[in-house]
């Protein structure tokens, strides 16, 4: 599938993919930082991994846990002109062994309630000066609500954990974080250089 086909598939099958506004911001970051290695947690159907490969010269490592999405991602990636630079894994991010050494850009776009755990698991691979991006930090505007205003238990848990994660990121020693308004909210975290 080409990019428009993947976007159409995502709409038809209700698969969340990166929003155009978020991608525009990420592309600016990629253009400026010129990452050589990108690690993505949460491939979904491979759309963002393909974008990373198209708009950079980076080796892209991407992992997806969901079996059906992984099958679609594998097909999309293997049939693309970028297949030689995208390393796709169908696995659990918490048990998977990252085969690389260092990461220039880490992109977290998986189970929102697990953002902090993903950060802690893969941050050690990020080089000093490297970037960690976390998508969907506004949870479709729900982040502004009081938890008592949210009816769904699952959504309430995701919003509570995202609020905790945002606060934790903003206070995390050794990192600078800002929350960008792009798309559904994008946390841009820079790992400080060691002195």
C-alpha cells in the first residue's frame, strides 16, 4: 500500500495513526536533528515508520504488540521502497531486546497508560542530546477535564496516568521537556548532554 492507501485503511478500520499536524512538527524536528537511528514503540500499521524512513536517512526500528496490526504493518513495510532501513518486530516492548546500541530519536506512540514504563525501558538507549517524543499527550482534550467529569473507567485511568506522566516528565532531572500543541499533544523531551 502507498501512503494514501494506508491512511484510508486506517480510517476504514479505525486504526489510530499519527495526525498530520503532529507529523508536520516531527518532520521539522527530524530535519533539524538528522537522526541516524529512530526507535518507535507502537507501529500500529507501519505508517509512521514509513514516514520516518521517507523523510530521513535513519535506520528505523519499530515494534508492535497487536497481532493483526503487526501483520498489516509487516506487509506495508516489506512492500515499501524503505524496507531495507525499517526493522520491524512483532513483540512485547517490555520483553523485546533492542538490537541496536544508541538511539537518536525515540518515538513513543503505544498504550497511553504505559508511557512512563516505555520511557523508562528505552530511555537508556537514547544518546545524550537525543530526543524522546511521546504522542497523544492531550488524550483528545480530556487532559483538561477533572477526573470526576470522565465517565469511562478506562479513559479516566488513561487521563490520570497521562497527567502523572506529563508532570513526571516536566520535573525529570537530566531532561528538558515541553508539551507541544501539535495534533493531540506531543511531549518533546531532550536528554541533556553529560557535563
